[in-house]
């Protein structure tokens, strides 16, 4: 079975057919999905979806690009919903220096604050890190993230950085990018990392794999990602799906 560890079904890209799409996943072999909060609004919607669909779980948190207006009251609210039954992680949180829309110091402040929250409520974290390799690693080391645990979502750095996070006990989230012909660095990371530390993710509606690159993504496309990982590891797509299913359950403590 397929476990989509990172999806945004609360996104407006799914407004027209969300229910039909979600109801079609089980027949296609997708057994579980975690809808990831990116802002306070999307976290609310993720919680609603988790209440409606038995196979869907929620992560609560605020993405670095949405952290500019955060307040302590918002952190208190995140804490208050983090104890709900189907909340499995704090995320996505981290640093994004690609979109220069929030000051680095502000991003860092709320990244640290949400790591502290995860530690307090004993949930793993979903980390977003783009063009911010060194600062992300420095903060996670300083915050003893090994004791928190979690996943580096849409892993986009090289082998050296992968080793740092694997040593920290983290999982690596692998999605559609691994099917791109020019994704040499990521393919090396997938070859290098132990199979029991990889999890499948879509980041849908974004990052659809080949042959749907550029189109709206959904969990239905994860078989292409499993196939690409299998080809790199010399095993079948089915073996990848089975292993990553077990890994995702360990990651989210289900
Ligand atoms: Ni995401």
C-alpha cells in the first residue's frame, strides 16, 4: 500500500473534485495520507479533512514563507489543536531562502518556536528547507532535533547533508522530483540512503512526477515515484511501497 506522507488536499486546486478524488484513492492502493498545514488557514482545513476521512491525518504548523505575521497567540492555538486524535506532526516548518518574502531572522525565530512546540507536545516535525541548508542544520542541531524526530520533506540537498539528517534519525521525503531526468543529486541521495529511512510524498498539487510533470499532482501518481526509487535501489515498485508504508507509520507513530 502507498502512504502519501505530504499532501495539500486543502489547496484550492482541489476545490472542484476534492471529495471524488479522495474517495478514489483506496481503490488505487493509496491507504493513508497526511495533509500538511502550511498556514493557520490551511491547518484549519487540514483538521477538517482529517475529521471527514478515516485514512487522512493532519500536520499542524506554519510554513516559513507564511511566518511573517505569526504571534505567540498563534503558537498557543497550534498547541491547543496538536492534541487532537488525528494530528500526527508539527509542520511544515523550516526555512525558505528561495522566496525572499519573509526576513531570515523572522523565519528562524518561528522555526525555533515551532520546534520547541513539537518537543513540548511530543510530536515529530515535517521540515521544509529550501536554499537554506546550513541555517536549517545549525538550528536543528542547536535544538537537539534528534530527540524530536521527523522528516525532511522534498529532500533537495546532496549526500553530505543527507548523512547529517540520517545520523540525526530523520526520514527523507522523496517525491516527483526523483523521476526528473536532471535530478542527478537526488537520485544519488536515494541510492545512498537506506531504504528504511525513505518515505513517499507528493507535495500535491505541486511536483507531479514524469509523465505528468507540470500538471496537478495527486497521490494517484505515487506509483511512478515508487518505480523510480525501485529502479535506483534494484527492487520492485511494490517492495518500495511496502517498505515506505512501514517507514511512514514509524515516522508518524501510527
Ligand atoms: Ni508542502
